[in-house]
C-alpha cells in the first residue's frame, strides 16, 4: 500500500468513527465554567460531549506528540499543539460539531450543543 492510500484509509476509518463517536459514552456538561477535553493516548476524552450553547470548550494535549483540533465544517482550526498546550472555542449555536485531528485522522470526537 502506498503512503497516500494508507493516509486515505486512515481518514476513512476516522470518518467511520465519527458516526459512532456521539453514541459512545456521551458526557453531558451544564456548567457555565469552561469545559476541558483531554487529548491523551491518541484520543479525545471524552469522545462525545453535550454542552449548553455559549459554553467554552478547552482541549488540553496530554500526549508527547502534537495534535490539532479541527471542526469538519471549517468552523475552527487549532494549530499544532505540543504537550500541555491548549485550544479553546466558544460554542454559541446549537448543533453537532464533529472534531478531528489533522495529524492523526483516526482521532475523532463530537460536541453536541443544545
């Protein structure tokens, strides 16, 4: 398999994982304080999160590898985050936001805003 085909298959695996990410171990947060999503072991934890509109979510990279946080709809895009670096985004509008790491496309998550 060539490098390009391998990358494509990883992307497909990531997209397939998005389909079930919102149904596995959903976490609901109703706090007005910023909410944290940890990035560790090449995963977003939690993979599915439900918050109220106007909630700020902060991703914290706890891996020794760089990661990104990207909205598949193009709403936001972090730069590469090294260990202990963060990225925050305030979710103002209800909807389901699918997240992926552009460096490791098998890393996916979903934020549901109510």
